[in-house]
């Protein structure tokens, strides 16, 4: 780097290497293992590096997420959820993507309560994100919580009046509500006393 900023950053990295060369070596090994998709070795090396120097926590979180994604693709859903949980512990400031990935796995295993909690957390962070509202409305519908599904659906339609999923869901829910509503009994005939 020619700039003073790059030179300063390079000096800082060199100083960090001198300060904790073992952690740096382990982190490099973890990064190499991650490149070759040897997730267990990557996690092991980066765990050790992070134990020596917390600055490697973000890298370890990223590897947990990658391993979780790979596990989900291999239909090892429990492993995927565990890895996403570990990633959340390491990087609580960067939770949206992890919650979304974990919620997708929870949906696959039909753990709707946990998926609902993840989507609710995502909606707290991004209240106008239609994708999150749509998934939560869908889960509420699956759980037969029609009022909450309808409420999320209304939010979606305010944000995007032409959202086809929400229009169809609204129609289904309104039909279910009509079917559930008992008919009003006819008025009683006045009885002569």
C-alpha cells in the first residue's frame, strides 16, 4: 500500500502478529480450512484462536454460519441450528442474517414456534421488511392464529398493495374466519305468560 493509512494498518497487523503469533497462526489455519470447506477444522482452529484473542470472533462466527448452511443443505438440521446459535453468541451485533438462516431451518423441521420467534426478532430490527412479515404471517396461518396472520398481512398490503401472496392469504384467512363464525341463532319467539 502506498497510502499512510495502509502502512499504518500493516504495522498494526505486524504488531498483532508479534503480540500473539500462536493465535494468528491458528486463525490462518482456520481460514485455510474454511477455504477448502473443512468446516470442523476451521471451527476448531478459530475457536482456539478466539480463546487467545477475541478479535477472531467474527471470523469464527462466519465459519459457524458457513458450516450451518452446509449442514442444512445436507439435511442435518440440528447441527445447522446449533451452529447458528453459536454464531449468534459470537456476533450479537450482526444477527439479522443468522436469525433468517436459522428460521429457514426451523421452518424445514416444522418448529414453527422458534421460527416465529426468529421472524419476530427480525421484524423488530426491520419492521417494514415485507419478506419477514410474509413469513411470519404464513407461520401464524399454519398455527391457525388467524388474527395475527391477518394483522401482518394488512401491514404487508399497506407497504405493497399488489403483493400476490398477501392478497391470496387475506382471502384464505377471511374465508376461514367466516367458516368459524357461528351463525347467529334466530330470535326466540315471545312466550305467552
